[in-house]
């Protein structure tokens, strides 16, 4: 069977020369779930010490040979004998190093901030406004450390003038000595969005911190028993006019701070972790990153935006943090990377989420008797809803399209069921 470009959802990210129409295989129902399992690698966790909260997760790219740059986290943070629940979705760009670092270490930093606050004044952990501030400060501190862990080696940005390029190369390319300085420097090359949620031990409060263009939604039932989808986040990218105006206000005499809705003409996100060349003066990139092995074959694209870098930072790690009280109406928290939004297309994510919630909670659709256990994963069921739902043809086109390499944006989903 053949599929045309307009038959499949999502934004094409490559290859540009794909010879449409492309062949695909129409799958049987049981084979659809098997393909979904192999491509999305679903995970489920019942958070026992969190009172039975359940978290389901997927990380999806339909090209089997492609490694996604999305990551997610589901963590329980023990703070003085009580358990906070942290979930997150992270969308890396340019490379894997920074997003891997964020997914692993950011939950640790949040836990450390909670522990320190408890040690100083335990009562503050009952103040939602204080937790909003703590959440924000922990994320900013985490991001600050990425650049300063490298700058501290040289005595700060001003200290670089005391080192020639050969010495800098010898210092940061220490792979033969274990590579600690090399790994720290590599983190500065790349970036990651961050969408992180926090639920208190009593399940009375939810906080969501956002940097970038991932999406958090909470679903609950209205008084007339209808599903309500409340979006908790705004996109921090070039499509958000308010974000672009903020950057222009911060750099009033620099018309090139935003070009074609990209920061310095190069970067789409306006808030993210890492991406140090947009947060530090150009000397950081030219003296440190240019000397990182194996080196740059073409510095032209870098120089194009570094020449516009006059008064950094141009992007920020200051997240938007929202707080919601949780009551018996709240059923699901859904965190998704921007790939999910792409899959939903022009209809938007709200209709997809409502159909999925109705299937899961209201029993309008029951899974077939021979469906494998993996079909109970709520994130996997949401992914299927986005790529076609019960339409086997639509779902099969996404799962079996005969094309080499990643061809749509990576998609991560975390569903927390209350």
C-alpha cells in the first residue's frame, strides 16, 4: 500500500528528498500493539509510597534505527520521610549530552533544594508560593552550573585571556584522564527544554515548571460530567509573540536579537537549559567550545549568530511555574513534548485528549480480549489516539512507512493518573 505526504501526521524533519508516495504495511490489531511497543518502549510505574499514583510513559520515533533526543523522568523524592512525586519531559536539540544530563540530574537538584528547605524551616514546605519559588530557583541554579562548572576552571570569563588556545585544548580535552572536564564542556554545546511537575506528599498540590515548547495539561470532570482539558503551559519559542517582545525589550538597540522568529537568527526556543552560546559572551564559544575535540569543520553557522551576540543572555532558564490545588475531580496530568502537538495536527491536542480520556475512564471503548498487557499503558493509548486511534490504516502508515531515518519529530508522553 502507498501513502502520500499529506496522509501521515506530524511535521516532516527529513529526509527532504523522500520519493512520495511511499509504501507501508496495513497491520492487524495485535500487530499494531506490538509495533507500538517496539517503537515507543512504554514504561509503567505504580508509585506505591505516593499513595498509588500511576505513571505511564513513552518515547516514540517511528524510524527504528533513529535515536530520539527526547527524554522523560518519573521519580519519587524522599524528603525527611515523606515522598514528593516528580515527572518530566525533556526535548533535546543539537545533541544528546545535555538532555541526558538534565533528565538524570535535575530531579536530584530539586530534591536537594527541598531537603535544604526542610532542614532550615520545615513549615515552608506547606506553602504553595514558597514551593513555586523553590522550584524555579532549583532549575535556574541547575542551569547556571552548566556554564560555571567550565568557567571556574579558568577563573571565570575574564580568566580566559590568561590561556592560549593550545592550553585550553589540553585542559578541556581530558578524555585520556577520564574525561570529566570534557563532559562538562560538552554540556555547553547543546540544549534541552524542560517540563517538570511536582506533586506534594499529600496529593493536594501540583506545580508545573516549564521551559520551552512542551505541553502540560490536566484533565478533570466538570459538574455536568464533561471532560475539561486545562492547558497549564505556554510555548516558549518563536511562535509566541509575547516571548519575542520580551527579548526585544531586553535588547532594545539590537534589531538582530530576533530574526525570522529565531533568537539571533539561529535558535527557536526562547527559554531552555544549556545552549550556553546564547547565554555567555562570544568569547566563551570561540575560546572554549571551538577548542573542544574533535573540532569544528565549519564555523560559519556559529559565527553568523555569534557576531550578533552583543549583550547576553538572549535566552533564559527562568521557568514559568504554575500551581494548582488538586481535588477529587482531577484525573490525569499529561506531559508531552512538541512532537505530540505535531501529531495532533490542525485539530489540536484538546479533542485528542478528550477522546482518549473518554476511552480510558468512561469505558466507551474496551480493549479487545486478545490485546497484550502493554495496551493498558495510558501513554501508549494516547499516542495511538494521536496517530489515528481506531483507524488501522492511519496508524499503520505511521508505524510502517518505508523511509530511512527519523522523519517526524520525536514524541514523549508521561501520564500521571491520580
